């Protein structure tokens, strides 16, 4: 080869590969979207550069020379490698053994997990999930380090290095054991109850307005609208007693079943509890903020086929919650 590789036109190799495969200038031109004269011109340049005929025209087509036969597999492999390097990688969930790590609290896990696992079982049976608690860890750090693929929660501030997607919205309701017959809840009724709330360690960790901030990311730690609760009774001489503060939701059905307590919880969780436990749901006598549950991931994952698939699956797994909110 008399021409330095640094000045070599790689498009000539595409033409060479096409002629090698088709053994026809006409069919090769159709494959690489050039005219026949364009293909012939490329072959002429290659012959001059490599000082070899490469292909000899015969009655049965373009027959490769020994040099062309030796080059062909190397050129084919090189073109495939270049194609893989510049094209977006594909992700085939059906055969993937990938493991995804998701950070979520028990509320979002309880209302999402069943649908999520159903989709995985049907479409990606070999994919594994690791669900880490969104609390008691430096969530932003874990995302920055790549130890979490996606976090699910309610966030009041999201740094530019993170991307997010809306999954569903919710407000608060009151739940009790179904054996309690309270009727329509008024502020007077509520004031006489002993209330259970859930806080993911916010008071101990210095939460502001119910949110904990870490490295620019603020996640919700106080799992009820405390401001609306306090405002509803600001002018009242009698306020509900917050008798129990829990670090998680899982104990609530059992706790309510053994007492006359009532709990303020997210509406989707109340519906989930009511489907499997003797739980009654009541509307609160005051409006609460409607909050958004979102998925959150690092910007480095933008364009990653496997991550895009995961985000789409999470949207599908929460579709029923978006429909319930509209109904």
C-alpha cells in the first residue's frame, strides 16, 4: 500500500465489501447507493492504492484476486466494529440477564412492585431487581456513583445533572380499621382522634418543610402534608393528637387493627391497603397538597438503551395510578 492509512477513504472499503458480497458492480451500487460509474471509480482508486486488481470481470461476475480474498474477512470485521461503535447499542430485554438497582420507599414499592414484576416476568424474565431504601442513604451520592440506576420518590429540588420523569400524583387521605364507623370526617371529628403519621427520619436529620436536602437534591421525608394539617387547626382549641410517628408504612394495617388509631397516608397506598386489609378510607376535612412521584436518574444514562427501556417500564407499571387520579 503506497497511500498512508491516515489519508485513506474508508468509504472505499464499504464499496469493496459490497462488491465482494455481490460479485456485481450493479448490485453493489444498489447496496451502497452509488451509481455504477461511482462504484467503478472507487474500485479504480482502490486498485491504484493497493497496487492490485482486486476484482477481475468474468462472464460469471466479478471474481476476487488472492489479495481481495485475504482482505475480505478483515474488512468485514472492521466495518462491523465501526458500525457498532457509532450506532446506538441495542437492548434485548427478553434475553438480558441485567440487574437493575432501584431506590424507593415502602410506599412506592407497595403500589408499583406488583405491576413492575408482572411486566418483567412477561417480557424480561431473566432480569433481576435490587430495591434499596430511599431513606438512610445519601441518595444523591449513590446516583452520582452509579450505584443506583433510578430513584423513585417525591423531590422538591433536582440538580441539573439529574433527569426525572413524572410517574403519578397523589394527595392525602385518612384511614382507619374498617370496624370504626366514623361517617363524614369533620375537623371536630378529626380533632378527637389519635393520629399515626410516617416520617423517614426527617426530624432527626434536619428536614426543611418535610424535605431532606443532600448534594442539591431534596427528597420528601415527612409523608403527610403537615402544613395543611396544622393550618386546618390553627384557630381551633382542640387539635388531633399525633400519637405515633413511624419510619415506614408497613406496620400500619396491623397497628390500626389493634387500636382506635387513624393514619394519614397517600391515597394510592390507602387504596392498596383497602384491597388486602380491613381498612376504611375517609376524605380529610381540609385540602392537602397534590404531590408528584417521579423517577430520577443521572444524565450520564441519557441515550442508554437499557435505561430507556427501564424508564418506559416504570411508566407502564404506574399507568393505573395515573388513570385512577383522573377518574
